C-alpha cells in the first residue's frame, strides 16, 4: 500500500508540474504576442469617423514597423506625447523630412519631389468634413504628422505637433467588432508618386 500511495503521489505531482509548465508557456507566448506582434484596441471617440466609430474593436499590427517605416495613409495607434497610458488612433498624413501646410481646408505636401507643393487628395474625407486650421509644419526625420479623419473633431498633430516614431505602438490592421461591420484596413492611394522607406526615397506609388 505505501508503494502504491507513493506512486499515486508521484503521478499527481508530475501532472501538476506539467500543468504549471503549460500555463507558464501560454503566459510567455501571450506576452510575446501582445508585446511584439498584435494587440487589441478599442476606438474611443469620434475623431476617426466616418472610417471608424466609437467603441469599435480593432487588431493592431505591432511587428511591421520593426522592418519598415510608417507609410502615408496608414492608421496608427500611438502614445499621446507627455501622457503615459493614453493612446490615440489617427491617420499618417505627413512623412519625415516633409513640410505640411494647411490652408483653406486643404493639405499641401512639400518634399524633394514636389518642392512647390502639391495639394493632397484624400478620398476618405467627406466634403462636409473640412480640414480646419491655418498651419505650416516642418516634420523631422524621425517624426510623422497625423490627423483624424473627422477633421473638425480630432486632437491630432495640429494640436500635439508631429509624433515621434518611437511613440507609435502599431498599425491598425483589422476592425473585428461589431462583427457585422468587420473590415480590413487598407491604405489609400494618393496623388503623390513617392514614399519614404527608412528615410530614403524610392520610386513606387504612395501608400
């Protein structure tokens, strides 16, 4: 009997140890995924309407920007400057090294390819959503200029200034809730013919 009892105890101990190892492995995998690959976020407010709406849930890709620079038109989640644990979601409008001007409800981009400036065509902005303000910004090499699609109701780079790329958490990839309104988030095509990749120009369509 004592030998059988010891055998049972060993089996129980081995089972518990396997369960503990499995739980630790799961926790580590979830932590790595959440830290380096994907994260879930909820839209808070109306600043991205009509593209995104309050309380929609989205999946954020945290991996891509380890391998490339952010691109124009991509929707990103970032930490609000000087405010830890507060995250904003906006669209990238201006890229590193560019000059961005806002006048007469229009956004003008100046860069090496367009030193005279070109008015940015933004198909995702409804006609009754004017881009208010009268600004000119110089965007540094490690910064992006972001705005909400709801230009009259968005605390963005017009208030915060350009966003340092170190503050970017990731790129909005997929809206998954509510499930009947789920959609993949694709970057628009602009009327510019250059993008930046690692602060270098390449001759491919803007994305």
